[in-house]
């Protein structure tokens, strides 16, 4: 069976992106067992790099063995019990997904909506319920290109001595724009590897602070994502207790990608994303495109434009344009989702 | 940050094993988007290879985006509802794990036990409950080296027109000893990539038959492992509906490993494992070791021996011997689990 030929693409879609060259080298390393002292040391170092990128000192910081959505599920399933009120900000696909995941945990989901393309109002999230278990929001909405203001949530709650935990989806923000888990008082955060970390998809960087760890549910609905069990393998002193077999090669890849990012410097990466994003967005406007995301809340690392329907070649749809770009030029961009499919 | 040096090991433990050379080449392929037609074609081809290896025509056959334990959770969470009776065979760590996972789904778990090192009695599994939702067993118990007789379960149930589904854990059997999903009437099966498939850990090959698909629960507890949603991306005709971002590089690796396995031929792989396992076991007995697993039910691909306590060098434990093997000779073997830690 000959290997299937695969074309090298320029990945300009909403993820995966082209990985750092260091990642391919890491994949080529010989495999180690998941309890090998050399692998444990590499995992520890990966977790320390993740702490630097999340800007946290949380001991429970590690890559969940699944994609970003597994990180989302791990965040909810470990702190939400049936009947808990959970406030969720919804202004795109991933806020909707949070409602679905929280609902499956038996939560009373309190939705706080904003139109797609507009940011969430943080005060509305804080005011939505008198005593929620959790307030959850997506930092960078991949489906709209909007940055939500999540920095103030934790600080407000701490000033009020409120019990609620703050959960932030950093899938498309981590590494690309400032994320300050400790500085913002975020209790639970997760990301994906395939966005601004420059690593193929497959792991969900995850961090949980002291307040979240103190409130872990006794026996979460998911065995695979049980943080109490996972902590005995991924962190801690002395012997590691086997839970599941770690995805060794993907950890190599993440370790290498984080190394490349930290070699550049986190602030330098933010500045590079800002500079490139602003240049792209200014250029698109100059070409006559209309940007979709609200001004002042545009992500530099993910740009959304309205499809200029009147300028499409006769008989061509937006999907045809994307297919032509991919097949003729090897460039991938992404299509709009939900009611904006074919329009953004 | 220099890359952490890693030593090349001879991996003789219970997994991961050293991957096929073709896998390293696959990891080096350029990344594709998860909706790229070239990637979808490669995923389709991977699924077709999995069907050949599972010996099934099940359309819903694909790699779950997590390790083998995620496959286990996917199998239970999609067909078990609170109050369902679930019969589980328990003669090792992974039967115990099944009880935990089923219990978290709210199942009434009916345990059918055998001592560690002994096989399960299939008739006891069939007789354990008058109308279970599911009968579940581990084919190859990684913690003991025992092969359980799972071939007859489905056939018995079908002859009796019983409603129960049959779920088989094939993590350490798939590719190494005969697995006949269709021939045995297995409704749900999963495996891991890091055992007899020769691929690093990170994915769980999975298959669900028509009877299982007809009884999927409406809204499983896990969003990430929701088979109904996953099916709209991983299988089917026409447009694929995005669920989560597929772990593209790991799919490359699995595709390559399955290619190497099928190039050799499945029967040839079974014969090779049998020949090597029998030679190893005969040699160990000749050296004075006592095999742990019951005769007639010994896995050729995973061999367990009692630690000859009287022959350990003075002051050395079983763990010291394994550490010396690893550090001095670069050879990894595994230690016993549970009450057999330090003894097997």
C-alpha cells in the first residue's frame, strides 16, 4: 500500500495552522514509555512551559489527551454537578458548545448572549445569576473573530468574595494575544495546540487553580477526564500513578512548539500577531472588504470578512472561491459557520 | 531552549511498543486542515484499513481522538443509560476500569469475576443477568497476560434473540491475535494504537455495528465522544460536518501503521506474534521462570512471569531490576499492577 500523497498547504484557516519546523523534528524522536523517567521529565518540562504561556503558577497545568473540545469537557465535568447554575456567554459556535457540554453535566445553564460579531458584556455575565457555580466565556471566538473581555471577571468576583469559578476558553487566544490566568483570577482555562501554539491538533493545554481544585466533584461523569485521577500522573512528587497511556509523540510535539514560542518570547509573539493582523485587516479594507467583527474587539490572529457577494465571479459561490484557492494555490481559508455560512 | 535529549529504547513493556518505521515518515508529512478533501480521503482510507483489521463491514469505524481509555468511555457512554444493567467481566485492571466507567454512566454493574491470571467463564457472563443492556469483556487483559474467550458471546446471544449488546476491549489483541468483530457478533469494540498496531499512543480505533447504532442514547453524557455527532464527520457521504478538529498527525501515523500491518498481512502478523510469544515463553520456562497466566489462555503478545524472589540479587527489588534494565541496557519491561505489583 503506497503512502497517500499529500500536498503542502499554506494553512490560513482558523486552525490547524502550519506547525513550527521544530515540531516535525520532535515527532521523529524515538518513542519512550509513558512511565519512563525521561518521558516524565519531558512532561514536567512541558507543563512548566505551559505555565509560562498561561501565565500561571498552578501546579495542575498539563495537556489533556484530546483536542481543545476535550479540554472544554474536562473543565466542565470536573466542577459542575446536576442542578448547578452555570452562566455561559454565547456569541458564537464555541459559546453554544459550552452550553451543550454544561447541559450534559446537568447544569442549569444561564445564557448571556450577544449577536455574532459583537463582544459579550462582562457585567451581564456577572449579573446573570446571584450564585452561579461557574461563569464561562470564550476569550477568542473562532467562529466570529471577536475578542471577549474576560480579564475583569475574576477580579470582580474576588472583590465581592463571590463563590463562582471563572472558566475561560483560550483555544484561539493562547500564544496570540495576552492571556493572564493568575493576573485575571481565572480558575479554569484550556486551549488547543493547533492555533497560536504552532503544533498539530491533538492535545488540550489545561490549567486549574487552587479554588477550582478545592471544588472538584467527587466522581466526575467522565473517567477519561477525571482531574483527580489525572493529577496523580501528570503532576506531583515521587511515583506517578498510571491513569491512561500518555500520547507520547504529541507531547514531544507540544514541548517543541512551546520551546519555539518561548524562544521568540511570549510578548514578541503577541506583538507579531498584532502587527500581522492589523496589516492584514487594513489591507483587506483597502481592497474593499468589510470586516465582520466589531471594531475594538477584533482578534489580530483570526480575521473575518463579509463575503462581497456582488464581486463574486458569475456562478461562483463563496465555497467555490475557497475550493479554488485550495486546489489551485494551495491556500486554505475557512468558511463561516451557522447562519453565517456562505456569508463570512 | 535546547531540545531535551531522549534515548532510544527497546520497548518490551505492555505498550507503547516501538512503532513501525513508516510511522516516523508519516509524522513528517505536511499538515492538512481537518476539512481538506485530501485529509478526508486519508481518513476514509484509514477507516477502511481499520475495518480490515477489525474484520468488519461496520460503516461507523474510525479512530476516536483519545487513547484506548477514551475508546472505552465512548463505547459505554453512547449506549448505557442510568439504571441499565451492564454485565462486566473482571479479571484484571481493565475489567475493573470498565466497571468504573459503566458506573459513572449510572449503570447497575453486574460483576462476573475470575482470579487474576485465570480467564473469565463466558457462560457466567451470559447467565449473570436476565436482560442486561450490555455484556462487556476485555479480550486481552494487559495487566495479567490472559486471553478471555469472547468469541462465543455474540453468537449465543443472537441464537437466543437476546437484546444485550456485546462490547469487547481489543486494546492489546487487535493486530496480535485473531479478532473477528463481524464473525463473533461483537456490537462495539475499541483498541489502542500503541500495542500490536505499531503506532504511538493517542488514538482509539473504534467500531460500532448496526445493532449498537440503533440503540445509541439520545444525548450521551459526553459531548466529545458523542457517536451520533462524530458520525457526521468521520463517515458518510457528501459534506462532512465539523465536530472537533481531528488530530491530523496522529491519523497520518495510524494510517501508516495500518498500512505496514496490512502489507505484512493480518494472518501473518498473528502467526508472527504466536511464534515469537511461544518462543519467549518457552525460553523463560527453560530459564526457570514461572509463567503467571493460565495455560491455554496465554497471550503470545504479552507475557507475564512471577518474580523469582529467591533469585533477585541481595538487596534488589523487582523495580530495581527493571530500572537497571532500562538505564543500563535501554530495555523497558513492565511491572505488575494492583496486588501483583512487585510480584509479577
